[in-house]
């Protein structure tokens, strides 16, 4: 594999990993908001 091909491959991997990181950040944010929502609704509901 030539140096140019290796650089192109690494850049493609970097882009793919950056997309994955962004998706995981968005999912983490969603889960944090959902957790806060359910925690708040649990505090409001009467205890049985």
C-alpha cells in the first residue's frame, strides 16, 4: 500500500469515526433528557 493510499484510508476511517462519535453524542443527549423526564415524572407521581 502506498503512502497516499494509506493516508486516504486513514482519513476515511477518521470521517467514519467522527460520524459515529457525533451519533453517540446525540444518543447520549437523548438518553440524558429521557432519564431526566422520567425521573421528574416519578417524583410527581403519588407513592403507593
